[in-house]
C-alpha cells in the first residue's frame, strides 16, 4: 500500500513537471510569435516575400502612386526612389508622386528632396490633384509615411489628427508600406492602414528597401 502511494506521488510529480514543461514551451512559442508580429492584434507580416511581391506587383502594374513621408527624408532615400520610378517608367508603368502638404517636418520638405533627386515636376502632384486617383491605382507605395496616410484623419472624429490633410492611399488596390518597424509617426497615434486587408508591410530602412526593389524589378 505504502509502495503504491509512493508510486502515485511520483506519477503526480512527473505529471506536474510535464505540464510545466508544456506550459513553458507554449509561452515561449507565443512570445516568439508576438515578437515576430510586433504586437498582439496586428496581422502577421511575412517579411521575406513582401519585397519580391511588391516588385512583381509594381512591374506588372498600369499605374503606381508613390507617397513619400518623413522616413524618406531620414533615410535620404530620394535618389533611390527617383531611380525606381525611372525603371518602372521604362517598363511602361505610369508613376506619380503624391505630396501631402504636411509631409515631413517643414513645408515643401518632400518637394525639395524629390527635386534634388531629379524627379520631374510633371509627375509630382499635390494632394487635391491626386487624391481621387487612389481608387483606380494598382499600387500605392508608401515610403516612410505614417500620419499623412492615416485614415483616422479622415474618418475618426475623435482622433487628435482628425481634419489634417490625408492622402487616400488606403483606397488603392494594393498598398505596400516601407518603414523600419512599428514606429509611430509625429502624432504618436496608431495607424489602422498598416493592418488593412490590402496592405503589406515591408520592414526596413527606406533606402535599403528601395534598393532591393530596384534589384528585384531589374531581375524580372
Ligand atoms: P511621420 O508621421 O512622422 O512618420 C514617419 C515614419 O517614417 C515613422 O512612422 C517611421 O516609422 C518611418 N521612418 C523613420 N525612419 C525611417 C527610415 N530610415 N526608413 C523608413 N521609414 C522610416 O511622417 P509623415 O507621414 O510625413 O507625417 C508628417 C507629420 O509631421 C505629420 O503629423 C505633420 O503634421 C507633422 N509635421 C509636419 C510639419 C511640416 O511642415 N511638414 C511640421 C511639423 C510637424 P519606423 O520608425 O517604424 O520606421
């Protein structure tokens, strides 16, 4: 009887140890997933194939709108973006640049950088002249942009950025967004565009990611 009791206690100990190990394994894999996704509730971003998907989508698009934001200025990616636009045009893609008047950190910030890089003026459009073209645009490529494409500015009357000029990039058929991670914009508020159904996140420094796009498109 005593022997059976001892055996039962050992079995109970072993069972408990097994449960603890399984629990720890579950916790570990959950934490790994959270780290990969960035935050609970965000959709998973399959980082590896996004750049090549973006390259394919852009090379086969009829028209593309590129939206530069403050991150383009930080990365000094304007020359690479100009190069990308030329390569796409050579493939017969119609490329336009959309400028939000509050993009960057000073009036005209994006215009100055694009002009410095040699982007022709006739493919650069102010918000009021391009916003209605997003719904018929195959790909919107957002580079280091956040607040200027936040739908809360248009749709959420309780948002602190409600009413600021907003580019309707979320209405494009496909949206690719290049930024380094989950960093907030100037306003510090969440941007639901980043988890939209037609949105793919392409994480990395703007200059490096655009360079990868150029290489991928050239190799197609
Ligand atoms: P933003 O809201 O400041 O967002 C810029 C984004 O760029 C960040 O979310 C950041 O995300 C990303 N980023 C930073 N470094 C990067 C890099 N090296 N490569 C790729 N991405 C990078 O910029 P915005 O959309 O242009 O909006 C401008 C904001 O500034 C507005 O809120 C506007 O009201 C305000 N503002 C404008 C002026 C003006 O006169 N234009 C003046 C003052 C304030 P990650 O960290 O994840 O990369």
